[in-house]
C-alpha cells in the first residue's frame, strides 16, 4: 500500500510529495494518544513475564470464588 501511495503521489504531486509525507509523519508522531498503545502492551508483557498477572488472577479468584463469572470479573478488575 505504501509503495502504491508513493508512486501515485509522485506522479500527481512531484516534489511536494516529500513535504506532504513529512507533515503526515510529524502529525502522527506528535499524537500522544497513540503512545498509550505500546505502553499498554509493554505493561501486559511485564505483568505476564514477572508472574504478577498469575498472582493477581489467583487473588481475584479467591475473592470472587462464589460469584458466577469470576474469571470475567477478575479480568475486568485487573
């Protein structure tokens, strides 16, 4: 897709294509909301690798043992 965009953009916009792509990259890079996605994945990886996630699930399972849907409640509260 990116190759098609580059070829079509060069045919239509010629040298202005470089400035348009640089502006788009700057707009996306300065969006702080998108920084939350890799940080959320990193947090999940650290919880899983350190074993904290398993301990949290066990603790929530003890708290919600008698409730229906205890695993779902544990996932939501964690």
